[in-house]
């Protein structure tokens, strides 16, 4: 038994080691979008690869094969002594357009690592990490005013941002009575964001000017979840679910700096450090409410719809330097909303002849409204998702492959249209642990 346990722990370490290695990399784009300029960046869509391939649903999902981190109550959907792990990768491809301007970008990064295990009878836990938000943009322009250029020469400006906020979480759920499950999750959010602006002169007699903000942030959040499952027809059941995440105050430091450089000589003109814990202007991560309903026949097929609402209007990010506007971009705060729908089916998970019938097929669609506005215009996104889970031999472990294709923004109202195709890979491991073997 000890040898088996050692092999399993070694496997988990091998999977986890690249995660810490990748998270230590700095000044790299985990995600890239001009819309990430505002606030704390581009909010990451939560969930593992199987959630994302179903449009992002999961508030009302209960599936024994997968870890569902969208609702802490879902951790009770499992076999009694089952250990589960999930490891995810994400690859993004984006094309941007505004007027006659076009650009493209590609990213690749580790997305999540989660484990789940039983505790006692109807009690189970899970823990892991996943991105919370990403900051990534780079905009370069030239100043063409002939009167100004005639005096100081050519001028170029560059606005650049990079960094991310990550979340480490631990949750537990229990089932007090048949059909009813409740759960709670604690999340620690942390990370660094850097927003830079550089003004350079072609005339070497003028100093280049560097300014920007360095944000070192952290927060602690708590989420609650409920699920209730009940039969409605022969083999068909309905699960209703709800989640609520409490608002959390951001802590940490914001450095507002400006310095000039000429002939390798640096002259600092401003360096102001603001402690957010002591600041009169509190910055808060918004509370979030989500509801969902799932109709399913065991694990053969399932259809689900979710709605999520998160009010960022009272976050204060539109008033505090470092979170508010960057350059001439007039960002404002908004309520985040998301409507999601998904469907999955597995033809025959016990088929011994045709492998394709043991594959789980998924599809979904979603509509999102971002937590920020640009020049008073809402930034909406919509897309469709597809995916499959390929079973590994005759185990309940599998590899999930998913694709998410959609559009954010538009060409109207001075917005940027962002077309994207994202690929997700998830490796989910399920095994029976904590058994007493008679022979080793």
C-alpha cells in the first residue's frame, strides 16, 4: 500500500512542479487584451476544461467524474473513497480591429491545478489554484503635430501592461440530507500588476519620460454554495444550484512613479506609495451571485443554464489612480453579467466495442457583459464552445479537449473588436484511495 501511495504522490508532484515554475515567470503575457487596461485587468472565466467546453456552466452541475469548482456544494458528488485531480492548459488566439488598424496575439499558459478528496462519509474537500485576472496590453503611437515635431523632433509613446492576480482556494461541502448539498470556499487572491507609459524623443538632447503604476495586491474572499437534486421522471432528475461570493477589500501597495532618462542617467521626479489598507478610498472586489438549473439523466446526458451577476459599480476602481484611466482611454465601472448554457452527452460509457461511444461530447454558448465600459459603451462578448472528453482505457479518468470561439466588443462607439479562438486541455485523474489492501 505504501508503494502505491508513494507513486501517486510522486505523480502529483511532477504535475504540480511546472505550475510553480511557470507562475514564477515575470513580464510575460498570460493573456492579452486592450480591455485589460482598466482596474485589475481581464477577469478570468472560472472553471476547468469541462466547464468551459459547456459554455462555462457548472453552478448546478453534479458529476462524479469531474471536479466542479464553480459551486463548492458540488464536491459531494463523488464515490465514497474517490480521489480526483485536474490539471488544465489554455491557449488563446486573438485578432483585434479598430477602424483601419489590425493586430493579432497568441498566448499559452497553465490554467489550473485542483485536487479533491473525501473527509468523512458525506463530507469532502477540494483545493487548488487558478488565475483570477490577467493584465496584458501594448500600444505604440507617434505624435505627429508638425509644430511640436519641428521643435523637439519625432515623439513616440508606448503604453504597456503585464502581470496577473492568482487565486489559491480551499473548499468543503457536505450533504446533510439526501439530495441537498451545501459548501463553502475560502480564496486568497494575490499578484502584481505593472502599467507603464514611456515617451521617447528622437532628439537625444531630450530626456525620455517613464511613468506608470506598480500594483502589489492581495485580498481574501469567501463563497457559499447550495445544490438540491430531485427526480422528476423515469431516470431524469433536476438539480438547482446557487452561489454567493462576499465582497472583499483589496489590500497591498500602489506605487505611482515618474522618472526621466538621458545618457543612462535616471532622474526620479515622483515616487508615491499608497497603502490600500490605510487609504480612505477603499478598493473592493465585487460580490457575486449565481443561479443555475440542470436537467440530467444520470451521467448519460445533461443540459444546464446559468446566470451570474456581479456589481462592480461600488468597487471604487474608477476613482483611484493606478486602477482608473490609462492614457486617453475613458474607462468606467459596470455590472458584470453572464448568461450561459451547455449540453453534454455520452452515448454509452460501458460500450466494449466502439471507443467513440464512450467519449463525452459537449457544446455550449454564452453572453458576457464586462465589468468596465469604454467611453460609456458596454463591452459585451458572446461565443460558442465545443469539447470532448476522451476516456483513458477503462478508467473514469480522461483528457478533455475544448474550443471557445467568440467576439468581444464591436466596431461601434470607438470600441475595439476582438475575435478569438481559445483552446483548453484538461487532464482529470480519478482513483480510489484510502483502501486497506490485504497484500502489498
